[in-house]
């Protein structure tokens, strides 16, 4: 929806709110086999990718999301060598994952190849690790891929998907989490983008319940800012299998061999703190 030709506006019906960005021009628009993809050039946020009317990412602030979708999970796992990303077609999460020298193989399972091809054109900086020999691309449905995955073959699963509608709906179900748990080794972690705590507790609550029902011992939502998403306050939810996501390799995080813009050991620690209303709603233990 546009206010006039100089603004892109995303309306969030459930929050009774809207977020607008001043745009210079529309760079691209197409209907892929799965969704409507638009790319804009904005006045202050750089390039903007929109899918089915919902903002996916901007040049200016995607580092917040991509770093928080990858580094906390990877520093919570004792030895993250095999990583699978479900969705994540813009390749920003893949780039962050491949910054970890311990990672031997990172597979991106994205349903819509057009998202990746457009990202290569309009967000080349996010695709800078695509030629890394450890990176592999599979274009297909992540739900099906997970159902057919070899048991015990993955250390960390990152679900970097669109909202739980359309092809992403099945990524928020107990059946999917069961498949994820089976694909993970004895020590494994899943992390999934999980919307805004201000507007979407109706998604976050059932997500925790479904992960726990699927057998994940511990679940926990990480908190971080994301200005282009509804309310500007976002979460990623972690589920541990034989790994407690309340703990992380803080010394390794503090002495990491790569640069980040947002993530560090203090940010990780802070992101683990749970607001009172979430602690109550999710019946988390005090101190978690
Ligand atoms: N972080 C962004 C957000 O929350 O707005 C999402 C970025 S990424 C572009 C999301 C990707 O998930 C899209 O490219 C979409 O095609 C992909 N996706 C949705 N459902 C999927 C599924 N079932 N399997 C694999 N990829 C899926």
C-alpha cells in the first residue's frame, strides 16, 4: 500500500499500526511461482525487499536480524559444524553462518529461487559468501526437506522464513519441529524468527508449546530491535535438544575471529533476558 508515490507503507492490521519508508523509486516487481516480490530504492534505508506486501529487509538494518538469527544459536552449540537454513533466500543469514570457522557445511533450503536471484542483483553484499565452498543451495520446500532429512545429520537449524502464512505456515507446527528434532544430532539447536512480542504473542506462545511438545527440552526467545518490522521489536525463538540455549560459549563469542556490527557477548546475554509478561505467558522459570 502506498500513501503517495513517494512512500511505501506496510500496514500491520493486528497491531493497528503502519510503517512507512520514503522511496526514491521502485526498482523491480514480479510475481514468482510463490509470491509477489518488490524491490525499492529508499531515501534513507537503502534497498528494500518486500514480499506479498510485507517488508523482508532493508540495506540499513538487516544486520540486526541476520546477526541475531545466526550467532546466538551457533555460540550456544558446543560444536556447530553442519547448519541448515530454511528460507533465508536473501542469503544474509548464510553469510553470517559462514563467518564461523567451525562450520563445515551450510545448506540453504529456499522455496523460491527468485528471492535469491534478486538478492544477488540488489543486495550483492548479502551474497558475498555464496561462492564459499562450504555453502550449498537447494531450491525447494523446507517442510518436505526436513521430513526427508537423514536423522542426526544437522547441528543447527535456522528457520529464516516469512510470516506463518502461505508456504511458511507449516514451518510453525509441531509436526515440522518433530522432523527438525529428528534431523538434529544428540546435541542440536533450532532457531526460528518468531515475530513481535508486542503484537504476536498468539504466535510466540503456541510456537514454544509446539517446540516443547515436539521434544525440545528448553525453549527461549531472543529479543532484538528490528526497525522495519511491525513494532520494531522482534524475536527469534531457540529450542535445544540436549543443549540449553540459556547457556552459550561466552568466551568464544567475546574472542570471535570475525567482525560483527550488533552481536557481541554482552548483546547475547542481554537478548536472553525475558520480559515479565513473556515469562508469565510462557511459564518460564524465574531467572530465565
Ligand atoms: N526475515 C524475513 C522476515 O521475517 O520478513 C524473512 C526473509 S527470507 C526472504 C524469507 C524466505 O522464506 C522467503 O524468501 C520465502 O520464499 C521463504 N520461505 C517461505 N516458506 C518457505 C518454505 N516452506 N520452505 C523454504 N523457504 C520458505
